C-alpha cells in the first residue's frame, strides 16, 4: 500500500491527530452510554458530547486546516482517499452551524433515554415528541447540506457515500421477488422449532461464543465482547474494537448470531492496514460495506451446514440438549424462515422487507408526506402487507429499533445494501464460496482483508466493491443466492 509522501498531506495527517483523538474518546463514551452509564447521566453526557462535537467542527473548519485540504494535490490512492474523506467532513461541518450540532447532540442523548423507557413500556406516545424534534432536525440538516432531487438524498449520503433515493429504488426493485420468495420458502419450514424453547447455561454459551469468534479470527488482545440491550460494535482505534450481544436465557441462536454479526463488523475495523492508523481513512468506508461484512459472517457463514460441521462438537458440549438433535435439525433451526416482528430476529429472506418498510417511512417523514403521529399506523400496515403479521404493540413495532433515537435517519437502507453486497461478494469474489464450503475461516478472512478490509476508506464504496468483485453491485445476485440456498434442498 502506498504511504503518504506529499509534504502537505503529511501536515494534514499530523493536524488531523487531534480530531482522531476526540473521535476516539467519543466512541468510548458512546460504548459506555449503551453498556454501563447510569440512566441519570444522560443530560450531563449530552453536554459533553455536544462540546466534543463542537471541538471537532472547529478543528475541521479551521481556515489553516481547511485551506490545506482544499489546496492539496494527492499523489497516490491513499492520499486521494484522505482528501476525499476530509472534503466530505469539511462540507458537513461548514454547512452545519455549531448551534445546530450542539442541539442535535443534546436531543439525541435525551432521545436515547426516553426511547429506552418508551420501548420497555411499549408506549410510542412517550417517544413521539422526541422523534418529532429529530425529524425536524434532520429536515433542517438536509436543507443545510443541500441536495439535487430529494431532501432524503442528503441524509442517505451521510451513511453511504453517493446513495440517493433513485439508487435506493433500484436496490428495492427486487422487493416483489423477495416477497414472493419469502411466501414460497416459509412453507418449507415449521412455524416453531423445539430448540427455541430450550434454556441454556449463559456462562457456557458465553465461552462457546468466545471460542467461535477466536477460531474465526477475533483478536481478544485488541477487542472484547460485552452485553447490551441492542447488540452493536464500537471501534475506538485499530487496537480497541468492542462488540456486544444479548442473552435471553433461551433460544441460543439469538445470542450466537448477534455475536457473529458484530464479529463481522469488528473484523473489518481490525483488519484495516496499520499504515492507515490515525488517518482519516482508518475506518470502514460506509455502513453498507460494513453491514455486508456482518451479514456475510452471520448468514452466509454462520447459517451454513459447513459452520455447523466445524463447531458441532463444541456446541454439544456447551449446549448439552443438542445431543438429542442432529445436524440437519440444527440447520433448520438456524435458518428458520417465517414471519417475524423484530428486524434483528428476521431470517435473511425477509430481512430486506423489514428494511424497505423503514425506508418508506423515513423518506415520507423527511419529505413531509407522513407525520410522526401517523407513523405507528403506517408501520403496522406495512408490516402486515410485507411480512404478513401485525405488531400487537409498539414494542414489537415502531419502537424496536434504536436508530431514530440516535437521529440516524438515512441509515436503514444500508442494511439492505449490506445483505445484497454480502451475496455479491459470495458469488463474485474468487475463493470465497470455496472457503465457506470448507469452513476455512482463515482463507475467507485473508481474501476479505486483502480485497476489502485493509483499504479502510481509501476508495469510495462503489469503487471498492467494483475493485474487489470485478463488477458493480447487482441486486439479482441476492435473489440467486436465496434461491440456491433455500429452494435447492
């Protein structure tokens, strides 16, 4: 990998270290907020986050720094990537007033706490006033940032560089096919599996998950696994990447698959080339590419018969009740296809349908064709149309996701992109499918590291995928993957 050679860009990276340090600290504070922070600390934490965000803004928009970025003449791909990323940051912080950023941070911190209470009580009305503030903030943000065709485009681009409503419509053009497949495939599965009701020893399952992640490549000297209500991954730097899962006492696949999903995110960050440490490109390039890594490991690797073969003996030791079930039974359990209320528990066939529901609501909220008070009804109607079930309460419906409490409107479509990119990678990158069949985790990881991980944000998401797979994303690859896996057995 070409290193930084231009004196001006060396100076930019040197100055960027302060920004990197603040963002490192904010990541750690975010991890703490979702794991161990006392509930009463939310307002105080909101003030801290607001000040830190203002510090980042001042450093990036500092005339000396910004002029260096604007006048830079990058000489290689790494340098071009650094300047591309910083120009995106510069556009963002120049467009958004400091008071706006501080207001957003305070609202987000309060919203997270209120959302958690509203979800627990299954009462959307508690959260609605905060969501109205968040929607208003995001509409204002879109206007500040500017857009060509649709205000939602400005928000989509924050999470997936270059993503627009028009591109989303292309990605979701497969919805009718996916819906048809879902209706067809679910008939092949039981409505319930006996293993869902089996209680497990949490300590044994924790050790099993740690063993699996270590075997697949997780470096516990640079990472850790904890517990949170909503599993997530946080990376402070190359040497501190943290994931969480949740344990509910029964239905062990929930904890297992959540951990493998977050493992995929973590490995992307851990495998970034060390030459990029503390630079603007020492991060995953987009949430769509990031999600492709987690969906790949969770679904294509973790929900495969080859994965079961690799870990079956260890699974029986940790979960003794499995001795009464064969590998075929276990495969059926891990790949159950049936209507689900909860997105994170949805099988890979219906998952994109859940994302399409959220995409439609977000787009309509931002364009003003849907009001916040109408959102629960719209959610329930779409769930019934797309999935075939109607949520009995807000907890299983509109309150299930944390994203809107974090003001991350525009984030959800990246989950659909991630699922489709995972299938694209599986079908298009040489050696990946063979590695999955052999449960050769080292081989799979080496290919992903070389083709995707090590480059961080050097290339835009579309360019990175085309370089890695040899062609642009084709949503039909996702359909072909589902048909191959679920209709040919």
